[in-house]
């Protein structure tokens, strides 16, 4: 596997996380009050994972040019 393929896997994972975040945000609109803390926790966790996937993907794309 080369850096481009590896980076693409991270970008694909980020896209999946983005979709999950979108679905969770839609659930927030109709969630009961007692469900809100859990949903917000899950959204924030997924956002962190999304950010990390994008960061690593960008690093790998930059490294591709250095090898």
C-alpha cells in the first residue's frame, strides 16, 4: 500500500464519520431531553475522530511527495 492509498482510507473513514455525525444531529432534533447528553457526547467524539482522520490523511498526502 502506498501513501496515496493509505491517505484515501483515512479520507473514506472521515466521510463515513461525517455521515454518522449528520445522522446523530438529525436525531437531536427529535430526541427526548434525557437522550441529549448521550447524543452530544457521541457527536463530539465522532467530530474528534473525523478531525483526526482528516489530519492523518493530509499528513500522508504530504509524505507521498517526500518519498
